[in-house]
C-alpha cells in the first residue's frame, strides 16, 4: 500500500498547542495588577481542581502556567510622582486637538476600552517619563501629544 494512503493517528494531524507567550521585557505592574494576577491564579487553581474533562483541564493549566510566571516575575511600581508619567499614572493629554485621559498600567491589566493603557503599548511608550507641559512624539509627529497633567491614580495604587 502506498504511503500516501496510509492513515496515521488523528494526533498527527492536530495543530500543536503552544504555551501562552510571555511578553518580552520587564513585567512592571501596579499594586492592583499584582492583586489581579493573584486572584486569577487562585481562581484557576480552583477551576483546575474542579474540572473533570482532561482537555479543558489542560487549557486551564496552560493559562495557570502563564499567570503563575507573570505573578512570580511581577515588579510592583511605586506610585509615580505628580507631574511625571509612569506606571500607575492617570494622564490627561491632548492628541490631535482633542483632550483625552488614560491610566498607564502593566501589560496584563491593560484594558484600552476602560482607559487602562499598557506601558508597552505604542501610546504608553510615548507617554512614559514625560512631564506635564511636554510635547511628545507619536506616530511620526514630533509634537503630536501635549501632556496636560499626570498624577498617581488611586484606583490602581490600591
């Protein structure tokens, strides 16, 4: 029989399962970010213990390994000083003539729809270390963003 018509196992044709990718660089987090990682880790451990289905448990365990690594490598950032943008800053800025606001947070607690921008995101990288009154380069323009104010955000510092 030709090799072309030989059927191997179904496992041979399955897509490989990869680990959750760990973002490169430092794992800077706010105190809230560390708490959220701890809460997710505890919830995953409980879900794994309660899960009877082997495949579902494997998916949960993959996520657990990611969250455990992120929790273990987290570097909690002190509250930034007022007027300087850092991880944990609530920033008011003007972009293209429109005033906007965002809070700079760690990678895993980012939620752009809620105004929580990761320090690793393009906007977050542009804002980091800027001071109130600075003009910041963004998207190829040297003066695209004006920093109006930066204060420590109490919600992410708790």
